[in-house]
């Protein structure tokens, strides 16, 4: 089924149009998927460092002014936080746009794993130092490993322990710049260890873990640092690190300016920001599309994220798998993709894999019947679950007279989220599910609602940190404690032993074919449980000043190379 572009229609009118189009199939969905798979791995408006000027500021828009900048903290696991931290903190590995990896020589001169997979050794760069002048040593890595493994006493609000829980000990090598991890079981994704590193003193105490990087970056060790947090203007400014031991940064400052997503196009048009993530903002695209090639550069590449509807499996109304499956069968994902992508000149496809991007080995769609629309089956499942429609009622009730009402949380500052909520409300209303939409401030969406589980349904994006996937267990596995109360980064607050076991099996697999097979088994199982409802791969669609280089969509890479970002020299 394909429909026309009804992005500006009210949801009810859009659904009428959708229904009238269901009888035909012009094959555009397959064409859209082929277009998506043909997208390049990255698009960074590249330029040689020698062709860039020395100095200048770069103002990048963020969608939220985040508080917690400890990425290991459950409240710090945000894409906007990672964009700031990537410029200022160490990382053991660098990943390329197609999924390859190597040690980051600015921090790790060499590393490797033993044949049996039980030892991972590191040789550190002795030139690496924190902003207080102290060297980055094996003790910093040890502190991060022990805390993130969950072994340390104290109330550490960890987002995930995946991989780290296999670390039995950290042993110093010949000096303070070498060490070896001793593992209880092989971890095939060991290059993901220390994807971000914090100083030992901020990882050894639960109070410091919570507070040191809250609205502050007290110690840094990247090409940029000396952070300034302006809570009034909601800006974070990072300055060039004059003591940086790697390639000298081309920029003087990077300024992260938080604002509502709907305000970014205007800010760019007015010269207030130099780049922002456009994504599926139709109004922004319409406003700026004439500037492409005439002052603005539009990136088009594979993005390492996907948008989905999250279902809170701990909710009494959604704890029954049959109800969750009925919700999935009532939502037309192709329509959702059309709403988001139809007006921004992007390949339209409802195909998406929770783990594998379309550019990765083994990618396939595993949605099966639950990825389509089947109203009759949805109604049967709801009846079986004890939620019935009586007489002329429009909302289903159970034997206690409770109505099947689901709270749907949307961000005030994101128009696409509000559209998705209203369309979902109409779609689920067709099967007797009442959806109540609650708008909340953008900066409270995760801290007050999603992360603590104060929601039933919400749509947002999950972005990858690197090309490996077993660490995604943090988003779909758990719980992290024996009591079943600590779900870490798993916002659905639901999982199964099968899901956890498959993630553990994948973590040890080194054969790429079997690895992809397990990833698809996990995705298929997540579909059956309807932990989330994937909508589409997020577009790698950034808008930036055309004179800004080595910035844009980096695909499966873990971050930008911040020291290479810069402005074209005059005459270039």
C-alpha cells in the first residue's frame, strides 16, 4: 500500500486518504528500500585539513540541554550527550562508517585479544593526559571497568553492564601505561570496551558518579575541553585544547546550542547556528531546500539510528503480549514512514531492523505478520486478552469495567512526535483502544517520563554507539538486579530469558554470518514480544553551512573526528 503525501492533513483526513489507497500497490515500497540500501555509508562534506582555515567557531544545534554528562549513567545515555563527550573525553577505539574498527592512537597505541578470548591487553599512549595535567593511566581504565561491570559497592545508576560484567580483574602491565583485562567468558565485541572513559575519581564513588559530570565536565582529555555551561542560554561551549597531543584542532571553539527541533531551521536561516540534524522535519526542508548548493550543504547517507514506538511492558494495560501484538497489528508503519519521510525527499520504506542497519552484513526485515496491518486479528487478540467491546461502546473494557486507555507521551518541541501520537490515536481507536496524548517539555521527556518508566507509549529514536550489537542488550535485556526492578537503559522494562540468552550468545560469536543470523533471531523475537514497534531507519539528513567540512552524517562510525572539523580557507 502506498499513499500520497498527506503530511499537512489532519490525522483523521489522512486516515481517510489512507483507507482509500489500500486497494492498490504500485510497488514504491520496494523501490524505497532499494534507494535506502543504495545510500552511501557516510556524507561529511570532506576536505583535506590543509584546505581548512585555522580557527573559528562552530555552532551546532542540540535538541536538548542535557544535565547528566556521564554516559555510563542511566540518565546520561543520550545522543546529544555523546556529541559533546566525543569532543572532550577519551575512547579506546575508533569505528569507520562501514563497521570497521581500530585502536585510537591518541589514547591506545595498540591492543589485542588472546586466542581463547579471555585476555584483552592494552598499551596506552603516555602522552594522553587529563586537563589537570595528570596522565591517563591504567588506573582510570580499571576504575571504569570495575564500576561498569556492576561489581563495585554503592548505588551506581548504571545504564548497562553488557560486556563489562565478564571482566573478572584488571591487571597492570610493565608500567602505568599497560594493562590486561581477564575475562570469565570471551567477549567478541571487546573493541567496544571504553568507548568513553572517565577519570578514576569520578567512577570509584557513587556520589561522584552521579554529580561530577552533572552540568559540568570537570576533567577532559580530548581535542576540546574547558567546558562552559550556560544554563540560561542553554549552551555548552568547548574550547580548543592547547595541550592536545594529537593533530591540532582546526576550530577554536565548538558551541552546542540547545533549542526545540522546530526552531532549528529558522536559527540556521538567520545565521545563529552552523548545522543541525534535519531528519524528517518537513517544514525545515521546505524552508531551506532552495539553499542546497547555494550556501547550504545537505548530507544524505545511512544513519545509525531508527525511530520506533516504545511500549512499556510493565504497564498493567500492556503487560499482556496479546495486547501488545494487537497494538502492532493496528499501526500502519508504512503510513508512519510516509508521514515522516514523504516531504523531505528521502527513500520511503517501513522496513527496519532493530539491530542491523541497511548497510550492514546480514540485514533483513523480520517483522513478519506483526509488521503489517490486520484489524480483524487485532480485535481477536484483544478479545482473548479480556478487553471487549459491548454494544455501542467505542472503548474496550475488562471484566472489572476498566477501560483500555493508554497514555501516549509526546515532546512539546517536536511536531513529528505530535503527528505520530495523533495518528496512532486514530489507528488504535479503530480497534477500541483509547489513546490519551500527553505533551511534556522536551527536556523532561526522558528524565521524568521515559527513563523512570512514567509512560505507556512514546515514539523516539535509538542511535547506535558503534557497529557492534550485543551491547544493545542494555536496551532490550535485563533486568540488572535479582529483584527485577532495575532495568537500566531498557525503557520497555520488559524482557525474556530467550532475549537475554540470544544476546549473550551473540556477544561471543566471531563468525560474521552466524553473528548476523543471531542478530536477526533477536530482532524476530523482539517483534514477537512487541517490545517496540520499529517505524523506519532514521535519515542521515543534516543541513550545514557549505563551507563547513568534515562534519555531517558519519554512518556506523562512533563519532566525528572533531579535530578535523573546520571552515574552508579563503579561495578554497
